[in-house]
């Protein structure tokens, strides 16, 4: 045996949340797993590191939020959460607005003070734009929800930067989950349970993977010897790109990628908020995170800001966001059909299922896979 040297029960490709949860649960049942991870760190896109006493999120801001008590209780066994509430500020060419869209936003935009006034203003703009009852694209859906002014200033530029295409070319469902509140409430999420871990996310995975029945190999690419891995291991949990697993035989699925630029400042408060979105089309980045505001922990005199730049994806970049339009959804169905024919491989996670997941959804999906695998 070249890789399965300890009679592993599972090979897990990817040390993100899906693969780590599976390994942890398998170990509880006496099963031995080898995790191989292409990156130099565990935790997938949830990975964090500490710098100047600050928990820096390596792959963009991650706030855990959920209404699923089972998932919330599950993740809390590994860490303590601090109760952080995400209150985003939007910057449009120097004008500042509160997000998500609520009475503060409507007052800042139009000077309206009551829900009735805000609803009337949105209804007027929806009617003037001639939006049908069934919006056909993201632009129509957004105007239907919050009117032309807010769409133009706070959605259009940000969204087109994020996805690299016109809002009229994007499906309406992308923005349907957008919170719109007729109360003065800047809490970005509607969920009951929210926060970030006091010790950073990587600490969660350190605990998950601490079992003697779990071995982790970083900087290890499954595709450098795919056929040998598949031959040697009786069961494989695969959390990479599903189209790559099948050698792109039907063509590439599309993704959006992101690059990050971080800078350290010698003061205690550079931008005054954890997250500021830059919603005009001209600013090349979409948002700036100031990490010390996420958990109020930092060495005196230091703060770290990270700018997030969306970019086109190619095979040399990390795949972050699946482009779930009609063309890609049809292509994914072909790959999913092939995946269903592979008996000894479980395809999971954001890339394995070509679906954008919030963290709680990944946790829930992994726990369901465990339940199915061990038929509890």
C-alpha cells in the first residue's frame, strides 16, 4: 500500500468543515480516516490565524449564524462564541448607509420616517420601473424589493463586481433572501444564533481532528495520484470540485474567485466598523473587514484591515462561488448523474455539490451524510 498504510476506513479529500466533521464522527465510531488537504492549513475557507492578538479570517469574513439549534449546539461543543452581531455599513461614493435594508437605510436614502412612507416610496419606484409580478433577473428582483434608488446605489455596482456580469444577466433567486426590514434594525442576519468563535475558527478544527484515529496530510493534492487513492481506500469523502473529479469531461463549471489584500495599521480603530461594503462600480474591491471589531480582541495599538477583490476564476485560482445560472445548473446535473454512479465516493461540501452554503448548512449537510453512512 502506498497511501493506505494504516488500514484506514476512509480517505477524506479536503480538511474543511464537511470533511472534518465526517472524520470526527467516524472516529467516534472507531473508524480511522486519512485527510489529505491541498492547502497548507485545515479548516477550508473558515481558516483563521492570530496576528497582533487579532483573529484574522484567511478567506473572507465568516460569521456563524443559524436557526438550527442542533447545528448550533454541535459547533458549540468545540468553541465558545462571542455573540457578535454583523452590522454592515455601505459606502457609495462617500455616502454611508446601513445594511441590511431597514428603516435606517430608508431614512438615510429618502428622509422617510415611517414604514408606510418607505413602502409607498418603494411601490412608486417599482411601478415607475414597470417591474412585472414575476421578476426575470436580479435587477428586476432587486427593484421589486427595494426600489430603483437603493438598487442603483447599494446593489447594482456591488453585485456586478461580485459576479463579473450585468445584473440583468444574473438569476433573480440570488437576491431573494436579501433581508428587507421596515424597522430600525441593522442586524444583518435574521437568525437566532449568531457569533464568531473567541479563539478563531481554526481552533474548532484542531479539536475535531485531534483523535488518534485521524491523520492529516497538508500540501497534498489528490489529483497527483487520484487513481491510486481510489484503488486503495474502501470509502472516499470528496469535497473538491465535482467537475475536476471527472476530468472536466462535460466542460468546466463556472466559479467566481476572490483575492485578499491585508494591511496592518498602528492604531486601535481604522475604519470604525467590522465590515464596510463599497457598492459603486469604480472601487475595485467589494468590502473591507477590520478584524479587531469582530471579537474586540487585539494588542493595543494594532489593527488589521483586509480588502476583498472579486475576480474571474481559472484553474490556477481558488473556486469560491458557484455560478448557479441555468447553463451551469444543467452542466452540474450531468456531473451529479456521474457522481451517483460512483459507489465508494461521497461528494460533499460547497464544491462537491456545486452550491453556495452558509456554514451552518455545511455542518447540517455533513451531519446528514454521517447519519446516512452509519444508518443511525
